[in-house]
C-alpha cells in the first residue's frame, strides 16, 4: 500500500512555489533552445504572418480602413507574353544565316533550282568571356627635315603625337584592367587571390599585391576628389540614413591585428533625387565619428538604437527604426510553438507594429505626397503607436525576460521611434541603410580583412563610387572605367560633370538592367 505523507501548509506552499519556478525555468530554457535551433537551421526572413493583425484597434480613429473580403484561389500562371522580348530587347544582335550552297539548291527530284520560301529563326544568348589584350601605345615623333629650320630655331624641331596619359606610370595597369579588378572585388565580392588564379588560367600573371597597389593608387590619385564631392552633396540633403559594421584592418599603427575597425555608412533617403551612398572607414565606433562626418548637415537622420547617434548636435534629429523594435517581438513569437502563439503578448506586439507597416504600404500604393503622408500618419498611424507604447508600459514584464527586452527596447527608443511622425518624407525603418551596407558585409565574407589603412580607405572609396553608381542606374564597370579614363586629365571644375547623376555622362555608362524599385 502507498504511504501517506503528511506535510504542513507552509511546506505545501513552498513546494508549489518551487514547482512554479521550475516550470518557468523549463519554459525559459525551451525558448532559448528554440531560438538557438532557429538561429542555426531556420530562415533569416523577418516576415511573419499574424492572423487578424489589424483587429486590435476598435476605435474609428485608430482603425485602418477595412480590407475587401478575398477568397483564396489556386491557379497555374501562364508565362507572360512579351516578357522574353523585353528581357532581350537591349542586347546587340548578330545573325548567322545558314543557306544551301549554290550547287546544292537543285531539286533532289528534278534538278530544277529551288527558290527561298522562308526562314526559321532560332535565338539564343551567347556569352563572350573577357579576354586580356596587350595594348601598345606607339607614340610617333616627327622632326623637321629642313636643316635651315634647325639653324634658325637653334635646335632640331621635334613634335610628338598626342596620346592618353598612362593611368600609372611604368605600370601595365589600364583603366579597363583596374575597373575589372575593382568591380570583381567590390561588386561581386571576389577576393584578390581568386582573381589572381583566374588571370593565371588566362595566361596573365598579375599578383594580388600589384592589384591591391593599383586600386589604392587609383583611389588616392583619381577617385578620392570625386568621393569627397559626393560627401559634400550628401551633407546638403535634409534626410539621411546611417549604419555601421565592423571589419578587420591588420596593420593599423599602434593597434593589434585582431582589433576591430568600423565601416560607417551614410546614404540619402528615398525622396532624394540624387542617390548617394558613402562608406567611411574609421578605427573605432566612437560617437565623435558621426558628429565629425556630418559636420554641416542639418535635418533628419534614420538610425538604429546605437547611442552614438543620440549624442549628435540638436540640429540633427534622429529617427528610430521600427524594424529593429519589431525584431524583438518577431524573435519571441517564433520561439513559441505554432499551436501556442495565438493570444500571446508576442503576437499582440507584432500585431501593433505590423499594423504600422501595413498602413505604410497603403500610403505607398496611394502615391501620397509627403505632405499627405504626414497628415495620414498623424490621423491613422500615430494612434496605433500611442496604443502600442501604452500597452508596453502596462505589461510589467521582468526586464531580462524576452518580453521585458522587447517592451524595454521599444520604450527606451520611444522618443526616436515617434520622430517618424514629424515629416512625411521619413521612413518607418532604417532598412534602406541596411540594404546598402549589405554589399560590404557580403564582400567581407570573401576578402575577410584589409591589410593597411590605405587599403581600407581605398575600399571605402570604391564601395562608395560603385554603390552610388548602382543607385543612379549606371553600369559599375563601364562607369568606373570611364572615370579612370577621364580623371587623369580632368580639372577640379570638371568633377561635377563626372558625378553619377550628370546628364553629360555618355550613354554607354547607363545600365541596361531594368531599375528595381528601392524602398
């Protein structure tokens, strides 16, 4: 027979408290394990579908207009007619005619010469790989054969033919070669040692050290003036985005090779006609770097929650990123089992922020002017944000718990998150800067580090020129090649005609890629 154990009321209460603590710990460790498994094996997408995400708001002022009822329809989509024609419309055409030879056109039955009755045309895209050619510039010199002329002039008269200046004196580097190297590394993320191997397979021996030296030389002597002119134009804008990421520079004076250096990014907003992306290499992440770089700028600056931006001068208004705030709720939501997400605080927090982004998509579809967007936000979006912050304040969550971290971040950043309602040109997130800095982050996975500060600066210049070219619809290789052909002979007064938005740029610098919407 089982034994009956008698315990006191105090012991019973202690046991219940212990069980409750153990259950809380189990839930905590389950969420930690779920987060670790998702980080290792899950997708990186932030898109989370939450049913009824606009159903939180019952008041007419806060409720967005109702969506029309829809039904799910499954169908097979036929290939869009004319899409192939549009895809190949800008390609040059080379035609090869396949005809019967003259003595083979006789009828196989009676021998009568046959007439051409039509052509079947088959089309295919042919790729012509890059090839290296040794270009010799033979500069001819001419002397006057008249001996009397030499006597009268007191010297032999010699005139040399004109020729383009060498990109780098005594070097085999040409504008096209350096452009190819720069675009392969900074656009395609290919490290120099792999480029070196590729050149060897083509019978060209170019060491990675030579390639690095050429890029640094062209950056310092030709592209830096254009880079600083882009910075001047950037500072004249009134709405910017900023972000930063770490990387390694091996030989910085007075610093260990393992020290972290930083690449800061600044770029224009979606409402600016001139798209500019600037990378700025610095040794540290100190707050005086953005203050120094943004000297002369006054306006709105989209940032994440990093405190360095919050110490900027008062004429720079920091605008917080709702995507960063959303990630805390999204992480917590995805840690929950799918059948246990409904009705949770994680779901409710996501619903609030998703509703703000849904409203932004509606404003975008309606094509609102910044002034109209500002008014719509104050009428519809701000009440949603106010309700969200009031709800966060009332949660009373433990600070270090996932819920406490999500609510705590939102409340600590409230002053900056609410600044989006000050101007219709502002954006709900800083994703525009994150997309721009992604090219550097992806490239870093391949080339890993910069060897010297000069190399790090050259990387900043090259990334800035190439990313700005992309933003303005230019072909990176053709544009950089054109710059390296023109800049050795250009004056400071000609720099503006070489900027990526200049209407005087030749048409071959334009990209044939259909410009995707950046937003």
